């Protein structure tokens, strides 16, 4: 029986943890012996994986990992600077998953790219992420695109959030208020499209905590500025509480909107299509691997130089991001409200194909194909 070590984010509420948990489940289903070491603690660690947990680190509470044990397969979803340390328990089948949203020549943070040599394959989740790596000098033959999948809860649950409205709901699953997610753009498009006389509301799933990180924005200040500009705006609901099952959020909404400046995969886009809901998103980024005019509304725009504060680690001056056309987004939002039933009918078959293709079982099979 081959032994697998997953060392990286496995707890808390994080997309990296979600990927780690679901791929680990597939290894377990396929009779691998799996050890899990969580580098972001065990808050919200799933109960079904607890017996596979061999240790964790969070703050000053650090449990040691046996550095002498050798594994047949090692995986981690982590920044490349961690590769030399996270893949030291074996000499083969070392698979590093990571992505960086920001494009441009040598856009990766300084010192990151060289660490590709510590894994046997680098697994970006999209062709956009692969391009970013290649533009920083990582060889194409050292990579394989391994997309993310959607969780079983999107199929086996029916519940919705307890939101007190019967209006048409545009949802935005923003989570952490990073500058690159273009929260002002979402609000601006909504403000241009609708007023309080429209039977429409915007439901924002977002953390409202104040952060000192330069790449995070003060959501309350942004919302205040919006309300001052659009005094007759349609209803806005802010949901900043923990949601046990995120699929409940999507079932609550009629459509989902994302107008990000940069996305390496955009998990909410995949989750929207898996929920058979209408997606409005920027026509740029990793989600274009599976989003197109047959299943989504894509907002055009232009490439611009990134605000350095958007970037993580290094604030490089020549990094490229996308500026979506807010007027176009507003018009498409109005069209979606007026034509919801026909749009859902048109998108039905393409969404069924996404549901078929992006199971974690299919993602695992692609990964298993490169295990020696």
C-alpha cells in the first residue's frame, strides 16, 4: 500500500484547504495510506478526516512532523517558497499545487520560481496560472494543469440561507476583501443597473474584519462611499457570518457576480455552474478554462498595470491585471434579471457537462496518471 503525505493548509476556511481535503478523500477511497499535517491549524477541520491527521501547526502551537519518514507520494498546496521544506519526506512523486493571479514578465515574487526544482511536477489549476509560471521561467514540461473540483454538497444538499427577501438576488462570494477582487466595481455595476424601485438585491458574502494587510480593503468604507454616491440604490445585504455549507449560499441566489481584476481559477465560478446558477464574470483569468459564452456572461475590458498594493509579497511595478467594463456589466445584469428563465434553459446542458467533468474523482484520476 502506497503512503501519501499531504502537508499544507487543511483547516480553517480556505480554498487551499478545500482542495487538500477533497483530493485526500480520493486517495483514501483508492486505498492509499494517507497522513495529513495541517499547517493552518484544525479549526473547521472535517470530522471524516480526523483519524488521518498526524499533526498540525497554528501560531505557537506546533506539533513536530517525523522528518525521517519517507513517503511514496507527497503533496502540498502552498507558496513555492515552502517547497524545499514541505517536500523533504521522499524523493519521487512530489507534487506542488500553487497559483499566482498576477501576470507579466517575472511577476512571481522574488526567489519563488527557482523552487520548482524541489517538486517532480508543479500543478497549476488553470492555463492562466501555467502562463504566469512560464513567464517567470518555469519550464512547461515541469508542469501539468490540475483543475479544482466542486464538493459533493453541491449535489446532495437542498438547503438555502435564511435571507429575508423574495427579490431577485445577485450574490457575490468575496470572502476575504482583497483589493484584486474589485469590490468597488461590483457595487458600481449594481448601482448603475438598479435602484430601490427594482425588485433586486445584492447579497455579499464577505469578511468585514479590518485588516492591516496592504492587499486588503476596508469594506465598510467602500460600502459607505457607494451609498453616498447612489442614495437610491437597490437593497444590499451583507452576510459576514460563517456558513457551514457554502453551497447553501449559491442556492439562495439567482445569479452570481465576480468582476475581479485577477483570478487564477475562481472557485466561485465553478461552484456557480455546478449550482446551475447564472454567472457574470470578468472575461479574463483562470476560469476561462471552463467559462464561455455558452454557460456564462463574460464582461469585456482591458489589461492594465496593477495597483502594486494588490500584490502579495512583492509589489512589482509592471504586473498586469484586468479592468472590466462596468457599464457593460450593468447592462448584462439588467438583461439577466429580465431573461432569467430563458437563460437558465439555455445554460442547462452546458452546466450539466461542467457537473460531469469537474468531480473530484475526475481530478484525482488525472493526478493518479502521473504517479510513478
